C-alpha cells in the first residue's frame, strides 16, 4: 500500500498519520538513528500496513526496527502493537509494567474497549489485537534508557491520564513523546496565540493530582518540544503547560459539581458540561471557528471525557463509602 501522510518534525523524528477517525486526530512517531528504527505509539492494527510502507519509503526494512514503545495501552496508542511486532522480527516491545499484561494477553483490553466504544465500532475502527509474546517484552522502569544506534531514549512514568502511562525523552531534540500526558492540541484549532491544549480524561484512570505531578516531572527537563499523539509537535511547552494544568483542574471541578448525584442521567449532564466548557475554553484561547465545527472536531473527546469523569466520580464515591 502507499504510505500514509508523514513528515520529519525534528532530526530523525517522523510524525505519521494513523488514519483513526479523521486526518489529524491521531499520530504515531518513528525515530531513526542511522539505519535503526523505533516506533513510539502505533495507532491501531489497521495502521500497521501504512507504517511498514513508511519504512519502505525511507529505504529500510522491518528488521531494522529495534523497539516498539507504546506510551500506554489505550487502543489509539497501542492497538497495533502486536501486529507491528509480528512484522518486525528484531523488535522488542517496551511498555509500562502495568500495561504489559494487557498487550501480552489483550483479552481484558478488548473487553474494556468494547464496553467503551461498542462492539461494532470497535471492530470497524480498531480491528484485531494481536498478543505480543512475553519473551519479546521489556518492562520500562522509571528512568530506563534505550539505545538506538547511539541515540538514547529515556522512559519516565507519568500517571494521571492513565496509571500505565510513560513519556519518552529524546535528549538530542530536547523533546518528549508525550502520548496524552501533555494533552490534546488539534491543529485545526490552532490560534495566532499558538495551540489550544486540553486534557483528555478518557476512561478509566483519570487522576488530576497525579497528572499535575507528572507535568512537573516533564517540565523539570526544560524540554523544547512536545510530540503529541493528538497531534504533532508543539514548541515552547513552558508557555503551554499553564493552560493544560488549568484544563485538568477545570475538568475535575466540573465533575465534582456532580459528585453525590449518581443517577442515570449524570453522564449525559457531564457530556453537556464538558462540551460547553471546551467550546468556551477554545474561544478564550482565540479559536475563531464556529461552535458547531468546534463541537464536531471534539465529538469523540467530549464523549470519552464524560465517561472518564463519571468513572472517576464513582471511584471517589466508592472510596468515601468504604
């Protein structure tokens, strides 16, 4: 097949369109050092033929892939990990210890994702999940370094969006591959003031305090760029992190306004509140698209954010009761 859209965004770093839902929603990254390769995030199993086409377009072959590194095991980031590993005979899967069991045996991951998306949508958008042989898996501990032909990538545990989330630091570009930890910035919603960032509170492990601490960990490296799965490179993260912190706090506050009211309509109210909040936040940043277009671009996220906030409230209520 022909290769998907991809572009070099830093020395030896390529941002690749995964094709999930629409162009510009989800990316993954390929790091090249000499003739050795590492993928960070994979898209879905349906993304993998395009990733192999990118390798071919660069004049290389799948046996040059040393690492496949999902930032976490949500399917837009890791759904293609098993399929990609099967195509890359020399690769090792580098994954957070809490995420590894779900890629070795994806049964629970499939069940959880089917509950979130529905069976038909799961099959249509994510395809199949291929197990990764346990002997090809390396657990990524805090600070672990992985060498790619002299280029070092270091792994850093960053819970908050998910409890099995890690970010990869590339000292050569002084950039982080952030998965979802540095939020979402769709390029259609960029403004003259720069990107508009918001926090994805996707099910099931939203933890605002842990997330804020993870941001502090990332910023201690004084990064010059962040490579977002949603979407692409953003620069001057020190100027953007304040808005992301506020987004985390605002969404938590919005959910807490519903705490103690666990009726059947609560998630629907949360979705409405999340939608209104995100549109207002985009407007405040200077996004000049009409409200309907903003809501259209954020439709997947408003649904998932509402689900994640509802689960967070239930978890808090269980702790309070128990």
